[in-house]
């Protein structure tokens, strides 16, 4: 498969009707959604072309670069099976309390220097304390003074309306809180909080006027129905940004023995999320490097955003390498 020859879908592309339906604002049927995940690998180029038709109409050929900052590492009381920072993990990771706000500001400067358009401060834990909110608000105000156009995102776990409103008032623009998987499958990956708790956090952010960054993880043992359910749930929530992660089986976590998701399945999942959420900022997120390997550029046909420089406790593609990948297929980085 060539990674440089994909163009928007021609009229005779068998998946062009899916693109037309998405661009018309109509949801796929569940049968159509299942069919995306079941597309034979030899037709993957056609499927990517159809997803690219939607992506190009909404986002052109620009790619947004995002940087994550692990603002507090480990020390988490939750039992999420995929996470190296959870209480059930024995992974060898750094653990530390919430960084001082001056350090978070310095890290934002570094992110901007690497071409980031969005900077996300992530804290491990069930949810933010009063002190956490104060510290993150102080950091946000200082960052916005130096970088007024930088998109500020926070990921702080379960959150209520007052906390969300305080973050919004400080200048935070985005809250990340993933659904991770379907409601049916959720109890198999976490028991210390519920799928409904996660939905409530997303809705609290929306009530505060914050943009929502909410997606999932492919490869935790879910089936096609779970991926379809997740896509429709994100559509119903009308999320603004949708990170599609691919499980990184981390040693010391309950999911360490899970096989790496096959690259073609990962790409089909990205296409499905694009068809179901045509206006969302879709992000090829954690695990893309290991899952897609040399096929990473293909992710940019359905997705319009990538993370660089790692994912909290695991490494990722360097910013310079990502820029080379983007320009190599004729796309360009989104600038200020």
C-alpha cells in the first residue's frame, strides 16, 4: 500500500456513500458502522480515501500538534487495567505530586518551542482537589499571558460543575476525559468508577462552556460492537476533540499480555470515528507509533491531529520526526 497516493474518494469508490452521509450530517447506520470495521484489508485504501474526503472538507490538509504534560504521576487510587499509574499496576514509573505551577509554565514554553498548538496538563488520581484546581488555574493564567493562542487542556479525572467552571474562568479551553470504551465493556477494565461517572464529567465540562476532548482506547479486548457503541456515544455527546488511542500493553498492568492491535484494524477504527464524528478534531493518539509502525502517515487521512514527545509514562514520536512525516505526504502543520 502506498502512503503517498491516497486522494479523496472518486464517485465510484464503494465507500463514497459513507463520506456523503457524514458530510450531510447524517449518522451511519449500525450495519454501516460494523461494515467499516469489517472491510477487507485489500479495500483499506478505498476506505481511507472516503474518510479523507470528510477530513479534507473539514480540516483541509493541516495537522495539529499536541503535547501532553504528566503534571502528577502515579499515586492513583483507581484500578483502570490499561494504566501504568493505577493502584493495581506494578509498572516501574516515576511518581510525584502535582508540579508547581511555575514548572507547568516552563513546560508549556517547551511545548510551544516544539510546535505545539495544544498543551494538556494531566494529573493522575480520581479527581482534582481544591489545591489542584488552584494550581492549574494559576498555571493557565500565566501560560496564557505568554502564549495567548495556545490551546490549554487539562485532564484531571472525575470533575463536578464548580471545578469545571473555575477552570473555564481561568482560561482553560479544553477538558480531556475519555470514555475509553463502550458502557457494556467498561466494567471489565475499571471497577472503582463507572462509565456513567465519565459521561457526567464530560457533561460538566460542557455546561461550563469548555470544549471537550473525549475518545477511547482500541485493543483492550473489546469486540466490534464495543467500538461501534463508543463511536455513537461520542457522536451523541458531540465531543469537540476525539483522541483514538491504541492499547500499549505495559508490563505490570493487568492488560500487559494483550496483543498489539493490528495496523489495519487501527486504521479502520480511525475511519469509523471520522465518519461518525465528521466535525471532531480526531487525534491519532497513544500507541500509534507501535501499532502503525511505518504506516503511521496513513492515520493522517482520517485524523487531523497527533501527539508528540510521548504519552505520560510511555515514549512517543519526536516533534521533528512528526513534522517530517506530515510534510512527507504533502500535509502541513497547523500554525498560529
